[in-house]
């Protein structure tokens, strides 16, 4: 006859968890908050592929003495003062709330949480909340349409680092990239169409700007570059936008090495100099507006364009928690939960 020990773990009714994950964000814009965030981010060996013996002295000594102030100022210019947090955090939480509402209506045994790869709330906190809620199956959703080792893979690494510490592991699925999914391509195309309809001028250039990575990562086999090119082409085709009035670029260069080209800032300047007067820019690689879109594109991009002779400049907001954006997330998650709900 067998006897269960008194401390036998409680067996809860099975539930399914979904964890939405985006990049990360500082808790505040002061020097130490910025330093903590940038240190975690730039110490990730998927992001900076250098030996820590070489990189950490440069990072801790030089970069983290100056960059926290500079980036803190940039974050200050876009900070959500009402909620005292970065826009990326506000938007990701809203996306999660919208998915949770959809789940409550359609998939009653699904719990939704959200997390940031760097900063708070962490992936471990999100996974703890799902496991604590009784989820024995978890779908992880890195909110990156185009796969890169520097983004999608490092989210999955962090999830599996959490799994390594669990005695009772849930089953885990990860959402694959969706760079050519019709729901994604059509949602981006529609958001661009809607934005154009609200302008009192006609764009003579549409630029789609994606976050860059060092060119070396492409040479080593990271497929991100090709996925961005394909997304750009599919979006242009969905819009039926003339090829000679379209350009795809890469932004947010960091450090002295070559990054993926053409560079967004250089291309905006060149467009203005060759006589483009009306320019529209979109950022289809970002699921949510953040420093890189609100500051680098909408503010700095407009300044560069106008400084070099451009007249009208508009930025198409990311899908964020718009009806288009949340419907797309609901669809992608619904397809990936097949067999689980
Ligand atoms: C070598 C450094 C970096 C690589 C490689 C990199 C890849 C990469 N990043 C994103 C998306 C985002 N990056 C954001 C901010 C940001 N990125 C870097 C550096 C690299 N990114 C830094 C240092 C920062 C912080 C700000 C700064 O100091 O400039 C953000 C915004 C976060 C926010 O809270 O607003 C996003 C989003 C992708 C998609 C990507 C590779 C494909
Ligand atoms: Fe980045
Ligand atoms: Fe940037």
C-alpha cells in the first residue's frame, strides 16, 4: 500500500498560459536606473557577441559612464508621465490586457501575462505567475515579427533558463516569427493606408525602417536581414506602392562597426537632398512604439528631413494596442494554441 507524503504538491486543474514578451525598458530615466537597464541589456551575449573578458571592462568602464545620461535624456523626451513609465511598458501591458479579454471570451482556461527581456517585469516573474496560476502548458510569444538571435532567441533562452530551475516543468511552446504571416502584413499595410488617408499631402516616399544589427551577425548566419527585406516587399506589394517610391532601411546603429545598410538616418538625409518633399516612415519591425520609433524616427527623423530641405514628414505609429494590432495578436496566438484550447 502506498502513502502520499503530507507535503505532496497540490494537483491543480490544468490551465494554459500565454506570456507576451518585448525587449525591455528602464524603470526610470535617472543615471542609475538607466545604467542598470543598459548593463543588463548590453551584457547579453546574444546582443554583444564579444568575450566578456574583453567587453565588460569597456562596457562597465567607458560605455556605462556616459550612455546612461544620453539615453536617459532621450527616454525623458518620450516618457509616459501620467503612469511614470516608458511607452513600451504601457503598450505591452495594454496588448496583454486586450489578449486577456479575448481569452476570457474565447478560451476560458487561458491565463495571459507579459514580461520584458531586460528590466521589469522579468520573464521569471511572468513564468512564476503562470505556473502559480496552474498553467501546465505555456506559450511564449516574443513580440518580434522578424527572427533574430539578438531578440527572439534571447527571449527563448531566458524562458529555458527559468525552466532549468523547475522541478515540475510546464510544457512550453514558442511562437515562431511571423514576418510573412498575412495577418501581420495586412495589419501593417492597413495601418499605413489609414495613416495616409488622414494626411492633407501625398507621400512621394515610403520608408520602412527596421532596427539594425551588426553586419557581422548576418555574415555569421543570422537570417534577420532577409526576413526584414521580405516583410518590406510584402507590405509594399499589399499596398500596391510604386517600387521607385519605396525604400527599406535599418536604424539604431550602436558602436563603431558596420551595421546592416542602408542606414535610416543617412537615407532620410539623402532623400531630402535629392528633392523628396513629402515622406512617410513606418517601423514594421516594432510591435510597440518605443524609444527607437518615437524619438529616433518621429522626432529625430523629422528633424533630419526638414533640415535638409524636406517639407512634410509623418511617422506611422506601430500597431500597438490598436484594434488592428490586437486582432493580429489574437489570431497569431489562437493559431499557435491549436490543440491546447
Ligand atoms: C549592440 C547593441 C544592440 C543590438 C544588436 C540591438 C538589436 C535590436 N534591438 C531591437 C529593439 C529595440 N532596441 C531598443 C533599444 C536599444 N537597443 C540598443 C542596442 C542594441 N539593439 C540599445 C543600447 C537600446 C537602448 C536605448 C539606447 O541607449 O539607445 C528598443 C527600445 C526599448 C524602449 O524601452 O523603448 C527596442 C524595441 C531589435 C528589434 C533588435 C534586433 C533585431
Ligand atoms: Fe536595440
Ligand atoms: Fe536608438
